[in-house]
């Protein structure tokens, strides 16, 4: 007992020192913004002593897989979203993989996606929204996006529909929600699954309801640039008990058992069941009902996420304020560049500030981007731009089955003429104003 008390006291002392260290290093890092000299990144981690304390606390336990912090995060994240179930995974890309693959489960019977079935999506975005579809052997059907919102053009959904269509899997672009009400109605009308890639839109709302919670499954990423971070990490979430069961199985090697790591016989029938053509009483911990993976995150990542989740509402609020300030500062350039517009009925938690050079402009995106980068303002394209023009499609097209609705002119416009700058919560008003004035200065000379 005395040893336990001593270890507890030492642990408390360690965590107190972590807090002291965090305060000291924060003071060392603080400095004034120097326009043109200080780097303005498009994103950065925002954290304080709470994340460090949780991380060290978790490391002292040395429980290196999922554990108590994972349980806490999954519960609180589900509560934040207002859904029944949330599962932590090791990345947003893994979340998309798990979300899609769960819809191939034989437990879904006639609604299960099979090889050769079609999934409606877009080519303007991040590749891992599409990758699971291709890798499984389903057929992505690409539709164009709207230039005003950079999201899926819902007027093209019926044209994309075929007797093979089983699902829609599409992202909310840079925090701006797609018309999820229209997409969901389309899915309900035709008996289709809806996966919302919510990796860039955590905290966004459409008609008062959080994005990621409208469809059958939502996904999030906790990579450092996103709305909250664990370094690496992601999540899937749903209100469906059967989908949660499938995703839990596939996340954890495909096993049929649902015991937590380090626990046995949760079901009370570990050696008394009959599964497939296995011998009666085969150990349930080693029965596999799906072809699965190991997509779990560590408890150390989850510990960071628990602290980040408490800050998420303030992060979202700051992103919105930063968007408004940039928009005000860039009103004067609207005749030469199309500025981002929120989807009607939405309240975006903006991930980035996406701009598109107008067709009659006397300069190129490369001209403007090079000017901004020379001023230490970091820029980004809208990810793949047009995924179909990348080597994975254009050089391997014989091995990839896909279908395109129309010619994707707006997707190509984004590929050629769009870029974005950051809005992350750590940006100061001085940084935002410098970015706006730099863009205005460049355009005034053109």
C-alpha cells in the first residue's frame, strides 16, 4: 500500500512538472508577428498543457493500444455529434476505408455493396474518399461540382443513377457542407447508402444539424491540420447498431468477438458457440466474421483527443471569425477572383479559404501563388483538383473501372485556377490582414 501511495505521488509530481514545462516553453515560443518574415502556415496544431498532461499520463500507464482514454473519447465524441456510436481509428483515410468496407458486409444481405456495383462521388477532392471504392472493385461514378460551393452538383445525381448504384460517398469541401438534405433525399428515394466524408468539416452544420450525422456513416480526420488533432487519428460514426457492429469487427482484425483488448469472455460463451464449419466451442476470440484490418489508434493518441475535444467549440468559433475577417478584407478583389460562398442553409466550420481566379483575369494561379509564397504565406491547391487526371487513373486506366457523368468542366476549372489559404484558430488578426492586403496588392497591379 505504501508503494502504491509513493507511485501515485510521483505520478502527480511528474504531471505537475509537465504543466510547468508547458507554461515555460509557451512563453519561449511567443513572439510578435513580423509581416513578410514570419511564416503563415495554412494550418498548425493548437494545444496547451492539458494535451501534454494527458499524453504523459497515458504513457505512464504504458497501455499502448486502445484503452480507457479511447473509451472516453469515443463516448464524448459521440455525445458532441449527437450520434449513438463513434469508433476511433488510426487516420481519416482509414475511417473512409472502414466506412466503405462496412457496406460490403454479408450481414447487410441484399443491400451489401458487391464488386461491380456503383458509388456516386466527385473527382474534386482528396483521393482517399475514392480509393476504397476502387480497391474493393466497385465502380466510382464521377459527377461535377458547383463552382460557388465547390461541392457536388446535386442536379446531376439522377443522371448518375443506374441499376447498379448502391451508395453515394462524398466530402464536405473545406468545411463548406454540400446540400446534404438533397443528397439524403436522393439516397432515401432510391434505397442508397450515404457516407459523409466529414474530415474537413467537423463542427459544420446544415439546417442546424451537424454534418457527418445526416448519412448512414460519417468520417473524421484528426491529422494536425484538421479542426482538432491527435497527430494521426480518425473516427467513424453512425446511429445504426448493425453498422457499428460491422465496423467494430472490421476495425479489429475482422473478429466476431467484441471483447476489449486485455479482456476475455465478455459474451460469457467464449468456448460454447458454433461458428461456420469450425469445431464446436472454438475460441470466440479467434473467430473471424469479416475480412478485417487493424485500424485501431493508440490510447496516447486518444488522450490528446480528449483534451482537444474540450477545445473544439472554441476552435470552430475562431475559424468562423477568421473566415469573416478575410472575406471583409478581400471584398475589393471579388471582380477578379471568386470568393467562397457558404451553401444555402449551412453554417460552415471552415477548414480553408478557397478562391478561384476568374476566366478573364490577366494573371494565373501560379503567378499569384508564387507571389504569396514569396511573402511567406503558405498556399494549397484543392487537393487532387481532378483526380481523373492523376497518374493513378491516367496511367493505370486499363486497370480501373469508373464512369463519368459529363465532362467535369468545373472540376477542371478548380484544378487549374483554385487555391486556398488557412483559417486555423492560431491565426492572429495581423496575419489575416496581411494575407488579405497581400492578395489585394498583387491584384491591384494586374
